[in-house]
């Protein structure tokens, strides 16, 4: 399911006005490879992303999204990065922005496949030979594969300096 029911209910009340949401990015690692999914809506390759349901633990949400979107079972290893995404305006006019929690995950089982219709493909890519992706997504993956054990915090001043 692309849009959770709780968001559809909120949209009935607020229309397409900006909606602040909590999201997750799951960077799943298997040896020297990373799991990527090709989004059905824009054709871009990304790590698995999703929205945290009300009351759901963030790492559980990320694991759920990985399974739902790619058929892969993965376990969280650590929180790698905390940041705020740029505002998004969807094709239908809905506006959102996300507090995104990036997790490093370890593959446990499964063969990648587009499992729920949100993606047209899912596959493993060598970390040193990734397909074209946004700078933001590359930063998420880099944070997850780094040896740093503490989560990276991206300050708003850093975002402005890189804009």
C-alpha cells in the first residue's frame, strides 16, 4: 500500500496542506553489496524508504518496509543518520516533509523482488558501482556503510551550506 490509511484520514481533514511525517530509510547490506529498489512513481533507484505508522518503533517500520517492498528479511544493526528531507510535492498536490531516520540493516534471507507494486525492480548493487541516485540518497547510504558507530546528525546550517 503506497499511502497509509492514517495519512489518507489526515488528508480528508487538511487537504493537500503541508504534512510533517516520520520516515525511515533502510540501507540493507549483504557483504559488499547494498539492496536498492527502483521506484514505480519516478523510476529512481533508492534504498528502501517508508513512513512510520503511529505507535510503531522506527527500526520495526524499516524492517517492515524492506519485507513489504522487496521480499527481503533484514535485521537492524544501528541508527546511522537523522535528518530532515527537503519538502516534497506529490503529483496530486499533497505536500509533505519528513524527519528521516536512516538505519543500517544486515540481510538475513530472501531474494530481492518488487513485492508490493511500489517498485518495478529490486536488486543488490556493489557499493563501489551504484546506479545514478540523488546526492541525498548517496549520503544516506554513505552514513550507513561508514564505520562510524554514532548516528550522523545533519544540522540545518549544513543543509543551507550545501544548497
